[in-house]
C-alpha cells in the first residue's frame, strides 16, 4: 500500500490546475459513488487527479489509484480499501476500473465496488473507465448506487481556454438561439473565432495535441486501434474476427461520413451476413465514441434500429482517418452534431439536417445558405459557417461550440 500512496501523492502534487474541464463543475460531488466514462484521451485521469488534489488540500484523506497497476494483479481492491479506511481514508479515486483483474470467477470490479460501497458507508468512491462501461454486464449491480457522467472531448470553448488561454462562459442552447447576435459581437471583440475554429476542427478535440499535426493524427489512429483491440474486449465479448470487421466498418464509414447507410452493401463490404451483427457493431462503435449515429426517433432501443445517418464522432477523427481528405459540408455537420448532441437531444428530421430537443429545426451550411429547405419559422435556424456574427435565425456555426 505504501507504494500506491507514494505514486498517488506524486501524481496529485504534479497535476496542472491551469485548465479544468467544464464537467468538473457539473458533477454532483456530494454523491458517494460517482462514475466518469469516456474515450481514451479525453482527460479523465487529469480530472480525477485535479479533484483528488483539491480534496487533499482541503484536509481530506484521499488516494488516487490506477487499477491497471501490477499491485492489483494479486491484491484485492476490497482489502486495499479496508486498510486505507483504517488509516482514516475518506475519498478514493480509481482510474481504469475496467482493467482491474478479477480475483476469482465469481467476482469482478463491479462486484468489488458494490461490496466496498456497502461495507464502508463513510467512504466516497469515484471511478473512471471506458465510455462503454455501462454496457458491461457485471456481477455487481451499481445502477441504483452510482451517479454516472459521460466525458466528451474538448468543446470549441474549452479548446480556446486550453490551447490559447482565451476564456468564455458556457452558454445554454436557449441563450445562443435568442441572444447570438449580442453574444457574438461581444466575443469577436476579444478574438477572431474563424481563425481558431479551423484549427479546432483539425487538432482541437483531444487535449494532447503538441504542435505537430502529423504526429497527432498518427496518435489518433493508434488510439482507435487500441480502443478496438484492447478496450472493447475488456467489456464486451469480441472475437479476433470481429475486431477486424469493426476496423473495416470504421474505415468504410470514415471515407463517406455523414453516411446514409445501405445496410446490405455495408454488411457485404465487411463480411457480415447477419443484419443484427452489423447493428451491434455500429452500436459498439458509437458507445466507444468512435462514431455517432443519428436516428429519426428520440426513444427506442437504438441497438436494434437502423440509423438514418452515420457520422464519425468528431472532426479530428475525420482528418486523421481520411488522411486530410475532408468534405467541408460533412465537417460542418459533424461539428454541430458532436457539440450539440452532448448537451441536447438531436434527431434526424423529415426536412433539414437536424431537429434539436424535438422543437428546433436546423440546416447547416455556408454563409450563403438559405431557408429554402427548411422554411422560415420561429423554430427554424441556419447554423452558418464562415460568418463571425449572424442575424435573426441565422447563427454562426462556431458559436455552438460553447455549450459545455
């Protein structure tokens, strides 16, 4: 245990507080069991370390531990926490929880956390894991105990603060729809949004870009392989053949997204004969935050429904996986869908590109885009690229990157 404490203190003392994700303010930290899910590279570890250091500085007895450390190969998490609480431990932050090796066939990480939650009522447990964590059919039922949060990549607003130290407040969708003219005028007095926006689309979504664009794209491609080869098999039964089919499916999607799927052609392309298997693959890629599926209906079992449109999860993936060959219209829609769907309900409409919260109809386009396809009404909007400020129901596209 001493080695884990030493590592924990070193990591907490070294964490950078210069930038915090907006999620840290949305989490209800009064909950005893908190789950933070997200894809590789979005910043879960940094968030855990920032909060644990904050509590430590406030006088709490805190420890941070990554469950893929060799210590946990042979040591029980329950026994570790039992010892920790006997020395006054009050808060524990567990990273990479899905990598915890089960100590016997009748137990797993979820059952151990359930038992810990029940046995130590004064202990707060915060854990992180893959974005598909909730699909894992664990031996311990945590659904009634945990408060769960999903972590997305950087918003455009967060990117400005992280990379360029330009700070702006989070906006609600309603604030953008009703007050975008005034907001945009105030913002452009402080920075030129279009110059930064284009960089964000290529290299701004993940907080590990270090100036070299090609190295970053190579890191993203490696990360995609790790998600499919390593992360998915931890939490879902996936064969070697299935992993190869998932990669072929992602490759096919990345060259054409936003993609209106022909399920028969797509199945033949990746060598799948069962329609349900293809739907399962699409669902897994979506839950892994590699793609995003757009449906006409807001309710129902999405795993069993054919999507109306398929996107890559974010524009950075599009640049990395298509090797720079991106369609500007596709890029605009991917940006809007990624940023808005994280904070609102987004569906596929009968006309236009998106319907948000069942009420607001959006068409995405350039500065000359008209209302021809969606008609002019109080709830019809154009999210327009290449403009700094809008007028009426025509809103700058970049402004939808300020929702979190």
